[in-house]
C-alpha cells in the first residue's frame, strides 16, 4: 500500500497525456514597495479553467486561478499579503513552511468570512474572525526555500485545497543567489496534484456514503484520504515541457490531498547513473547535493532537484513517471529535448551550512502517536488518543528549547509542524531515510513506523498546530496544539 486513501474515478473520458504544454503560474507583483516592505493583494474567488479539453471547470483560486500566483520574498524584507475572500465559504491562509507569528500563521479557526456575507444556515467555529479580508504579515527571517500557501480552514481543508486553494511562495537569500544553480526559465516550480472529475467536468470530491475503495480498518473511505485518477502539474493534466539540453532546477511540490509519489525519469540519460540531484528540501538548501534514482514525496513535501538534460538526444522525449501509481496515475509529465544550448550552471559540492542539533542538548523528549481510533462509537484520527480541540495543548516548550519527539503511526501519516523546522534523527533503529536530509517541516511517516525528530522552538511565542497532512486525516481531527511559552 503506497498511500492511505480512497481512489475516486473520474466520470468523464480522461484526456490524452503529454498533449498540452506545461503552464507556469504567474509571479505576483507587489502593489507597492518601500521601507523594506513589499505589499501584495490576492482575491480568493471562483474562476474557471479548461483542465479537461472542451470543458470549463469551476475552481476556487487565489486570484481565481489554480495553482495561485507565485509569490517571491527576499530574506530580510517584510512581505505583507492582503487576502480578500469573495468565495461563498470562510477561508484561512497558512504559509506552509513559514516562520510566522501566531496571528499570521493561519490557525484553523482564524477565519476570513466571505465578503458577501455568510451563507444562510452555515456555521463556523469561533476563532479570530475577520470580515471580508485579512492581512498577513511575514517578516521573512528564514533561509531560502520553496514554501507554499493553502487554505487551512477547520474541518474543510481537504475540499478547499481540492477545489484549488494552493500556490507557491518562494523565499530567496544571498547564499542561494550566489550559487551557480540553474535560474530564470530553467528554475521551474512543479506543483503535482491528483484530481477526479464529475460527468460535467467539475471537480469530483466524494461524500462519505459512496461505495469507493476502502482502506482496511477505516470505517469510511472518505476518511482514509481522497485520491484522484488524473495527475495535474501546475493545473495541467500530464503536460509536456520543452527544454534545452542543459541543467534545470525542478522545484517539486506534492500538493495532493493524500497521494504519495515515487518520481523517476524514463529513460535514464546516456551513461545511466542517478539523474535526480537533490539540492533542497522543505526548509531550503541541503548541506551537500545528493543524487537519487528517484524521489519519494508525501503530501506537502518539497524536493528541489537539478536534472541535467544534456545526457539526452535532441528530439528525445523523457517522461517523469510515478512508480507508486498505476494506469493513469503512473505517468506525471513529459520533457521534450528541443535543442543544444549554452549552460553556465553547475551543482557545487557544497551548498550550505546546516547546524546539526544534538539530542544531548534537548531539554525533553515526547511521544506523539498518530492513529485511527474509535471515539464514543465513531471512528476518528487522533494524536495520543485525542481528537483535535482548540483548548487542548499537547506540548508547551519554552522559547529556544530543543526537544526530541518520537513519532509513531499506524497508516501513512505525513506529519507537519507549523513554525519550526526539524531534523530527522532516525527511523526505527536505523538511520534517517534517503530523503530526510536537511531541514524538514513534513515527515513521511510510514505504516507501523517510528521516527525521531529534533527541533528548536525559536522565533515566536504563541499557539500553533501540528498535524497529519493527509488532508482528510487533518479534517477528521488528527491535529494538535503546541504552545511556545
């Protein structure tokens, strides 16, 4: 079992793969800049997109598009983003991977109410609510990294992200800009997500009573996690992308609700080898590059890789395939080698300096158990036997404390911590996995696995959440609070 979840089958004929070109979300320009601050405006609204050829699909998008526009922040400058909500439901914006104060982190009950008024009969759990719009302030005191922003509304993150509320937010700094890595048009964000479509071409998101494929031991197929049969990259089903025979930096983001991927190039370049050279992870650059034959990605993880296409012939087609998929989900996209070109980039042997955290310096160690559990006769996803409550705090570290957490799981649980980045100490009795290097904010915890992570709770005081990033598990209460004192 490569993913925990339900496969939802589309009710429309699936489009032919590799016919449509890859699109790249536009880079959002600030409405004004000055005094070390860049200010942006985003409208959350319904738009339409021709995802399935000949059909207009309604999306809930940032500025009406899916994925939303890309934001680029520079370390040392403040980014201020005003979000206006013109959707018919409340929303919450979380900058995933961001080191932000609690009032700007996107706590699940800190909702932006619809600008047009709240729908009759709807309800929202109490939090720090604003009407129509909300301004998020990011000080951007963190390393260069591929972050992303998405909806984080209490109980409804899964369907809201499924409908389109996700986008890339890049952070740059002087260290990264000084490296001779591919840049410009050769630095490409790839937002990978799976979706399913109803017979009218609209997004198909299941109700809990549909007879879908079940995960053993889970009461409802919906609760296991929702997976589609169409793979989208930057909102395009199985796209093709024309490239020069040079190095490219591919910023891979798994923005799926529940699906895991094992991504591999087919065929290998002449001479073989391990063509995916990882240079970054969730929290930015690795200390040194690591070559892989494939990369594994759980929901919310980012893998920053460099691919050298000079090992392929001009005219050759190279596919990015998913070894965790089958049928339509086993293919992702295609690269078409168009021409030879000059390439002044290279991957240096050293990328960055990463301070290793020492478990001997940890002030405490905690156990966090993520599991399916019956609660008052109903199935639920829990942490340490408890479903999420805004009033229950699982951990209260002091500002600057270093802690070790032992994570335990039953099914696949991509574990995400807000505010802090962590390092993986080990999996079970072994070393960290091959994709666990550098600073992480999401850990791919596999079934019946134990992992140890270490982090320093610095930056800000306040209450934050940690949770499973299988979005259906999160919505079904697999979330907890930690309070930095």
